[in-house]
C-alpha cells in the first residue's frame, strides 16, 4: 500500500500554520487568511472553518485583522 503525502502536504502545512498563528496569538490579515485557507473570506465579523474560528479584531491598514482560535467540542 502506498501513501501519497504530497497531495495532502498543503493540508498539513495549512494546519501547521494555523496552529502557529493560534499558539503565538498572531493577527492575520484578510489577504493572509485568504491565501492560507484558499477561500473567499466572508464579509462577517466571525466565521469558522473545520475546527478553527476566525474573529475580526482590528483594522490593519485597509484590511481586517483576524484572530485565530480553536473550536473545542
């Protein structure tokens, strides 16, 4: 049985980057978040994707600043 980690490596990198942002309490811009999640960021103050939550917390120039947090079930 062979595994194709290459196809999922971007998923692991994304999770690793989200974990780093969360652990370091970084605020990500909308552009950074869009690049990381590969989605259009909704025009709301809070949204979730998988087990991650993103909350608008400040303005950074012309962009929104987003706090990354984990959803615990």
